[in-house]
C-alpha cells in the first residue's frame, strides 16, 4: 500500500435539534464571546434562532451577528465581517449556513486571528498556526466545508476565486442538525446534493492521492446520496432523507479534502467565477461529462462505485463504469436537475472567451488531482458538449 | 540532507536555472507570465528569486531580493531535489504539507508544465557538480 496522510480534526456531532446545544461545544473550545456568521435568508427564516438561544442562555452572546453573506462570498464581505467581529471583541466564530457562509467564516477567522491582509494568507499550507475556535452548522447538504481544509472567496474585480488551503482551516466542530436543512428549496437541495456526489466521485478517482480511508467514505457517501437525495428533493420535511444526505455530504467532504477533486470542479470553478452560476448546479451539469472524460483512466474505480451503488452487475469494468455515468444521469433526472449549461444561465460564448474559460480550468488547483491530464482543447470540448 | 551546504544548493540551482534561462522554450513562457516567483529552501537554507516581471529578460537572484514576489514556494531542499528528479507528486506534496505556496495558486500551477523539460537537464547539472551519486540512489 502507498503511504498516505488523512486529516479529520473536526469533531462531528449529528442529531435532530443538536444545534440547540451548540453553547456546550463552543464552551469546550474555550469560547467566551461568539461571532455568528450567516446570511439574510437564514436569519429571516429563523434558522439561526436555536443557535442564538443556546449561546445567550449560556451567557456567550449575543455579541454580534453578521447576516450579510451573499452566495459566493467576496473580499468585501469578509472585510466588513472582520471589522464587526473585531469591534465586538469576539474570540470564536459560529458559522450557520451553506458553503458560502462557512467559507466566509473561515477567512474571517484567518483575518481575526492573525490580523493584516487576507491576500497574505492565500495559497496552500500558508497559515502559520492554529486559528480561533470555529464551529460550523451547515444548512445545506453539499459542500463539506464544515470539515474541509479549504475555503474559497471571490475576488469580484478579478473575476476569480482566492484559494486558502491549510490543515488549520478545518473547523473545530461541525454540528449536523437535519432540522436546519428542512427549508432548503428542492432545486438547491438537488444541486447541493450533487456537489457532495461530485466530491465523492472525484475523490474516488483521484488515484494519486486517495487512500482506502477516503475511498470508503466516498463510496458510502455516494450510496447515501443515490438512495436519499430524490426523497430529500421531493419532500424537504423528510427528516430521514435530510439526515442521510447531510451526513453523506460531510463524509464526502472528508474524502475530498484528503484526496482532492478533479476536472468537474475545475470547470465548475471557472464557469462559476465567470457567470455566477451556483457551484453545486454547475458541478451537476458537468459531472456526467467529467466521468466520461476520465472513464478510460479509472474504469476500475468507477466500476467499483457502480457495483457498490447497485447500478451495475457487469463484470466488465468499462461496461460497469458506463453504467455509473448512466446512473448519474438518471439520478439528475429524478432530482429534476437541468442537464445543460444554457439552462443554468451560461450564455453561448465566442471561441476567444471559451479559450479563456478553458485556460482558467486547466490552471485551477482542482485539476491537479484529476486522474487524466486535460488540455485546453479537452476542456473546450466538454464545455461545448455540456452547453 | 541531499545538499551539504547552502553554497552547494546555490551552485546547483543557479546552474539549473541558468540553463532554463538560456532555453527560450522555457524562459520565453516565464517572461511572458511576468511573474516573480521566489523559492525558499530550508535544510540547508537558500532563497532563489526568478523574476520575469519586466517582460524582457528573466532575472535570477540568489539571496535577498527587494521586489515582492507574486508567488512564494517554500520547501525543504530535499523536496526540491526530488521535484527536479521528477519524483514528487505535487498534489501529494500539497496535501501532506511538504510544499507551501503563498499567493495565487493557479499561477503557480500554470508554471509546472513550462519548467517540466528541466527534469531532463537536472541530472546533467548534478553530474557537473560532482553529485552523480545522487542519480544512482534510485
Ligand atoms: N470550502 C469547501 O470545502 C467548499 C466545497 C465546495 C463548495 N464550496 C463553496 O460553497 C459555496 C456554495 O455553497 P452552498 O452550495 O452551500 O450554497 P450557498 O451557501 O451559496 O447558499 C445558496 C442559497 O441557499 C440558501 N440556503 C442555505 N441553506 C438554506 C436553508 N436551510 N434553507 C433555506 N435556504 C437556504 C442561502 O441563503 C443561499 O441563498 C460556493 O461558494 C463554493 O465555492 C466550498
Ligand atoms: Fe464542491
């Protein structure tokens, strides 16, 4: 067996209504004054209420609540949150929201802990020491950011995302409470679920960095998503379906943060930065194409997944791998996800712009984990196919 | 430690980068990128800056440099040796923390294919420096 490292420093707590006891967790990490990061929708919908109640009852706040995180948060948002947290004298952060909120909280934590300009900390393994306590409560079942070692923040002017990656970025605790995900609309439920599925299938295929541990997590996560995402999409109040997809997204998060992602994420990052499309939705559209592209490089891995998911009985790896692609397309249909880029707001672009987009994808950090080398032409071809 | 002193590290890497500079297929791309890339080594210590920012000529500077680099890459000198030998999986080095990159990661990654031809030059540089024993060690 090849050597590997596996990081899973985040304490994971799962249960209906566990968010109501968040104060105990914050206290254990030594937090005294919490800074809550969330978005306006969630705040208005009352999703954050049990968390505020718990913190207040324990005498840990209400010090400051920043509820202005936009989807795909940016530098400006981080800076205003940092100013507010510093003014409030907060010593720990509680993030309640989807990937946009959690990524914002991570970068706010960098600025709050070390001071200075966030640009000095972008890069890989570029954080000097442990950050202040961060507890994350995901309200989407998708990004896995509640356990991942990365965060991405948009540089709106440059139309690109800043990447921060460090083992110190893993949150201290993730509280998985399916009750908080109930209000997520069907389209976003399906899209975020496909973000998690993409994490799982790309981590599985990242053969130079994956391990038996990441494979096990990736496979089981994919299985839970295949089994429960249609129900979670059809009936948001189905707590069993919500629970399984939520835990699956965290498992897929652990898998990808240790093994990496691949071409689908690289293309989704490039496309999202350019056209503002939702991360999970964009992944979903590219996923079947990415699988087809990699099929010749990792037929065994895809076949393993197809058999594990019960969607192929073929003994032939290539055949089984093709069954996986089919299975993914069928799952998209069952979740009523669009299958074309133009359906998610991507305009038909000229060759020159396509070349720029492809260039962004081939230099996206996600692509270095992909099992098959992709050229600018390959990416252009996939884009046209998916359009 | 592969390199016995900072002086030896300097001699070998400056020789390698001198050859990269005189190969237009590599230096042309580096100059076109207009990037300033700084490599910081430890065990033994060393710092090399490759500056293509004027868009004309690639500057190679060992030691202190006054301009702010676009990208900083830090690693043990042993990791750099393994890298030039073509034995480092960059994703693995990134995930295990052996390589540290500061600055815009996509720009750093875009340079990888550009300098890859230097993997073929490095063994010759080691021979010139009397370090061919390193080539035999698998
Ligand atoms: N750091 C990582 O590991 C990682 C991994 C993947 C993606 N991401 C990032 O995550 C972001 C996407 O995150 P996301 O997909 O979770 O979406 P999101 O956080 O952008 O949220 C999308 C929308 O859903 C709403 N929403 C969230 N939870 C809700 C709920 N329970 N009820 C009702 N509405 C709710 C939000 O208000 C928002 O309008 C992207 O910026 C992406 O880059 C990060
Ligand atoms: Fe993702």
